[in-house]
C-alpha cells in the first residue's frame, strides 16, 4: 500500500475548503472519478475529504454533477451542499456547454478542464471565460485508443494541473479500485491516466485586479404553485418533436453511407428514438417502395444499436466532429425546430 504523505492546501475558500466540480453525463465515469479523487486525498495525502454526485433517475445519458471537497487535517469538513464556487471545474462532455452553464461560480484564478480536441483559446471563446487556466485534453481519443473510459484520462489531467494532487496517490487508487472489480482493465486504465497527465494543453489568462468569481446562478424550476398547469396536463412530453438528444451522445454517432444501403429497415427496427428518415421513391422498374434518406441526429443519442444491426457497411460508428450532425443529418418532415 502506498505510504501516506503530509499535504497542505495552499488555496482554500472562506471555510478552509478546496472544491472541485465535475460536469458530465451518465456513463462517462465522473461519479467513480470523484470517489477515487476523494479517497486518494484522504487515504494517501492525509487530507480531510468528501465527495458525492447529483443525477436524475435515468442516469446514463443524463446530466451528472460530481462534487469533491478537501480540507487541511485541522479543518473540520462539514459542508454537504453542492459546490457552487469551485476552484476547479472538469467538463467530461463538450456538448454540455450547449445546455448548461458549466463555468458557473468558477473562481477568477480557477481551472477549467475540458475533454476536447479544441485549443484553450477556442474553449475560452465558447464559454466566455475571462480569467483563470483553461486545460484541454483529448480524453475521448485516449479512451478510444486504450479501450477505457474518459474518467481516468481526466484524472491524469487534473493531477497535472492541481498542485497538491500527487499522481502516485491517484494512480494507486485507480489500481486498487479496478483490481477489485475489473482486474483485466487495470493496465489500460493506468495507461489512460498517464496519457491524460502528459497530453494536456493549458493556457492561463491573468485575472484583472478585483476580479470576482463567475456569477453562480442556481437553476430554478420553471413552474411554481402559482404557475402550475391544471393537473393531468403534460406540457413537455418525452416524445416532443422539440426534444434534442445531442448532448446525451458520448462522443460517437452513426455515419450513413446511402450507396451501401439495401433499405432493409433493420436499423429502424432497433432504433429507440425514431431517428431514421424514410421517403417513398420509385425504382428503375417502376415499383414504389420506401427508401432510407438518412438520420435525424436531433433525436440520436449515439447508442449504436443501428450499427450493430446493419447487415452491410451502410452504417458505421464515427467519432462526432463539430458540425457533422448539422451538415449530414436529414430532418423529419414533421420537424418544426
């Protein structure tokens, strides 16, 4: 077992705490990453620490927030509320910037870590972040090559940028955690962690004198007791034509090659979200049939069931690139968005 070292936090808030918030979607491993970070701090670095996560009933594909707090040994850690003004924010899925204010409350000299292929300047333009350090790592690319998930790559990048996090302590926790349940995945996750540590790109933007944290806005419910509709009315049904599932994709989507398609509809039979667009056409012999036109990516959550069902090479798994869905998707006729 790794020996415990004495670690001191050099940066804390008014309660004496160093706080981290991880923004993710279910299935990317943010909850486990937070658990391993907290355990590494308590067991191997001699700090007081805690962590917990917040997510809905349908965890996979839905937004997840994971909170980690550290305190020096002499400081009691009693806070159990969500982290609202973090020193570090880790964004596991770049698409979350479309739907959530991920940098809400981030300290002026804080760290924004993003799983992306973009540069820090590009992320700054997207988020509007004025000050602090932006760290970019292609955690998804690393995870694909190592056949793991992005969480251990993100942990490696965190250890690179957070001065008191000892990479050896976190690596030990990764090894110990995976040896219990998935011993065959230990080595690949250690490689993922090491690559996350070494393949980061970071840039610091100096805060102006008197700079304040990014304004934290606590989400408020749209409806209250005065504005609630009559009972039994579904104002936002799950199958709404306005529903956009793009932020639930975990980095991949199906790519459609019409020339290889035999229009067998095997893909449509397994698709859980009615993503495939069909139209009536006449073939060379004058027969009228239904032919697949393409995919409406607004509804596609990237489950890849269609790729598995396709008997030809018409559908294949593609790493999602910015703008690909908008340029290559086909809209349903009833789509009014």
